[in-house]
């Protein structure tokens, strides 16, 4: 039975995280653990997790000192999961935009892959509750990254993914440069370039109902330049 870790970064997700964890653990997947990487959330997310983990040996938390971005939070979580002997490592959002019902689909797909991407832009996938501008920005960003980096995948920017431990060991977590959502592009690109098998499965992404989205202009600009830098490093 593989040891599975789901890494979930949090910053002010007190209103969402308990419901998400309830949905994850209700699936009763053997060997599954959840590790929260909290960036010292001022709303008390970290303190809530400490209460929720009492009596639940499958839940734990990394308390990080300050908000330093999505990429560093995931990297810290990945390193800790590897240290704990994880065979499969998931990443997913804390805001209920990623439905845990897809976890069994990922586990089925990873049997014949090394990295599985949750994709909004293949048959069966989609987006719920986004306005027209957000949809166009997302689609353009994916097309841009796909063309610049020469990747065959339809969705490079979503953060619902499952890795075999060998992928994270190979791509050198200490060398990842992305802070925001470009982290998703960078990790997939490095895995693909290293020769790992990458597969997409359809998911429907639902915009958060509670809290504030972390998506902003700075993240868009970071992705634009970081994609170019990745291409130049080839």
C-alpha cells in the first residue's frame, strides 16, 4: 500500500479548510495523509488545524514563519512529505476549488504515469464561477506557456496534481524559482524534460466561495517572465 501525502498550502483559509478536510477523509483512502503548510495565517487557520489534528494521526501541519508565496510553501511541504517516506504526493488548493472526489481518479491514473495533472481544458474538464476576463487570462496563459516551452499539455497552471516521489527527487526542489502560480508550470516542465510520464485527467475547477482569491496582476507578470526564463535555460 503506497504512503500518500496531500500537501495543502494555506493563508487565511479558516472558513474553508475544515470542510475540505472532512471531504478528503470521508473518502477513506488507505495510506492517505494530509500535510498543511500554513504561512502564519492571521485569521487563525494554523490554530484551527492544531485542534483538528487532535486524535487524527493522518493530519499534520507545518507552521511557516511568514507569507512567502505558493511555490515556497509547496516546496517545504514536498520536502517534508519525502522525508516522511511518501510514495505519492498530491498538491491541491485549500479553498474548495479542487473537489476531493477526483482523488480516486488521480490514483487510478498515476498507475501508468509519473505525474498526473488535473486539467480544466480537456474533454470532461471545466471551470465554474469565473467571469469572462478570468477565463481568457487563464486560457491565454496556458497557450503561451505551451507554445514557449514546447509542452503538449492543455492545462499547465492548475494546482491539482499528483507526483510519484521519484519526480520530486529528480527535479531538484532546491532549484525551483517560482513564487506564485508559475510554480505549476515550472514543475511540470522540469518533470517532462526529465523524461517522466505526464498524464492529464479532467477536473472541474470551482472558484472559491469564501475568502479572497490570491490571483493578481503580479502573478500574471511573474508567469510571463518566468516562462521565458525557463525556455532560456534549456
